[in-house]
């Protein structure tokens, strides 16, 4: 009977251990990461706060690499961990906006429709958010629609129809297949610019021509909002570059945009990144030169974006490693000074491609911002907790059985009856 009780107690401890490792541990790690507060040094004194002064809570994730074609055990385990990481973050932080910076899928650019539809089901299960309280935006990555040389209207249109375009609206064939490379999104006083990084190669393909035309239109729209152009020059139809669900923008609503895309802006290598963190690129790979169009945008495209958009912040993914750097943009005019743009590259949230998965919290208002990087439990940490927990359970079980089987120091003896 005692042995049976010891066994049941050990099984109970195993259930507690699994609950700790698969649920509570995620909360324990993320409790240490809170929404950052906007400091004075990150306030833009040339932008008036206006009526919409309350900062917006934004959760940024990247490179989840969801795929049904992975090995069964790998797929089940990694998707479960990704699901726990995202659901825990949503329950703790309750963001108003979630933005996925690309590579949502792992093989979305060449897999058949049957596998693509299965991937869509997994994505909707993991990233199942309340649309009434949270806006969810997805940008394309090279694993979603392919690198520039693999871009195709069919796979691009397939991705856009499912993840980027609402089903209750009508779009032209060109908008579905090659559109969406440049989008302006206004939300609660903030301006975001979404880019398809793979459409900025600068050649004459359909994607690049459309991206170039849309970038020129976006530049004009931002100039109108800044008041750089006369009112009669701002009567053009800008609807083609507006992201669906965008708030109405009026004159005087200008604020420096937040640039969001999959590829990092131009960098020679990873040595330009500040600090040396666990989720930074290992030292052995930091000096490897980056290839423009493959690892990052080209230098010319990066400068074009700086002068066309004039962003205050830039966010990217793709490298799977965390990076924080500051760009100094030299002015083209002797009458204006240089300005700085902070860029944050997100670590991958996928447990398949990153040993230190994580995400970024962005607290942004019209004239200020604060950024914080958060890391979720690593597979090594989860495994370590399992090993320690199982060792403790075995010791407890062994000590309980040993205590029962050990002879008593004062053995009981029958009492002799008096004759």
C-alpha cells in the first residue's frame, strides 16, 4: 500500500513538472520583461503630441518558419513551443498591435497548395488573436514568397490573399499578385511604412516596377503631410498605397514613420551591431560580409528609403539574430543637418532556427518611443528543468520506498502473558 502511494505521489510530481516546464516556465521568464517607458531622450520635440498622446502597445515578431513538411516530432514539438511563447506573450502584454516581419512560413514560396493550406491552418491556430482588441499585420519574407529571383505572381498572390488582404473587399489582379510592396498604415496617430524587401532589386521586373512607382507615390504623400508641397499638388489618389484598415489621415497628422520590413537595411557585416548578447550572432560569423539582396538591402536602396520616408525607427528580421544599430544619415543640403535612425533586427521566434528565440515590445506615441527585447525560455533551459525535476522526483520516490523498507530501530515484540 505504501509503495502504491509513493508511485502515485511520484506520478503527481511528474504532472507538476510537465505543467511547470510547458506552461509556468514561460510566464516565469516573461514576467521579467515589461513594457518599456518612453524617456525624454527619445522624444521628438519638433512633433506636437496632439490629441492622440497615449502610447500604442506593439508586439513585433519575426521568422517563425512554420511548416507542415518538417519531420513529425520536430514539427509537433517546435510548433507547440512557438504556440506557448506567443500565447504567453499575448496574455501577459495584451498588445494593441501585433506585426509579423516575415518568414511566417518556412517553405511557402514553393510548396503545393495542399501543404500551403495546412500551413495556413497551423498559423491560424498559433496566432489566433481577438480581432476586436488586437490588430494583426503580416509582412512577406523570402521564405513566404521567395527571394527576388523566385518571386512569382501566383505564390505572391496566394500569400497576399490569405494573410494580407481582407476577404470582404475587392482588389484588382495586379494588386493581389504584385501589389503591397509599399504600404502606408496610419493607426492611432502613428505612421507605419510596410515594405516587401524582395521587390527592391531595382530591375525591370513587375514587382520592382510596382514598388518603385508606389515608393514615389508614398514619398509625395508624406511630403503633403509634412506641408512640403502646395495643396493643389496633393489632390492625387493615394488609395493604392494605403494599407487596409488604415485610419483617415488629415493635414497636420504627420509624424516620422516607423519603417518595417523583412530584410535589414544595408550593413557590411554584423560587427556594426551594438553589444554582445546571447541572441546576437556568434563571434565566428560576425565578420562574414553581407550580400546585398540576399542578407540585406543594398546601400543605394537604403539611402533612397531614408530620404524618401525619413523614418525615425526601422525594424527588420531575416538574420535570426538580434541587432541594434544607429544609422547616421548625411543631409543632401548644406542647410539641413544629418539625422539618426535606430534600427532593430529581431531574433527569430522559431525554435527550429534560433537557440535564443525572442521578440520585441515597442511602446510608441506620435513624438516618442521605447523599445525592449524579450527572450522566451530556450530549449536548453526547458530540458535542464526537466532533468533537475526528474532527478528530484527519483530521489523523493527512492527515499519514500527506502524509509518504508528499512527495519525499525525499536522493533515491536509481543508482550508475554502472565501465567
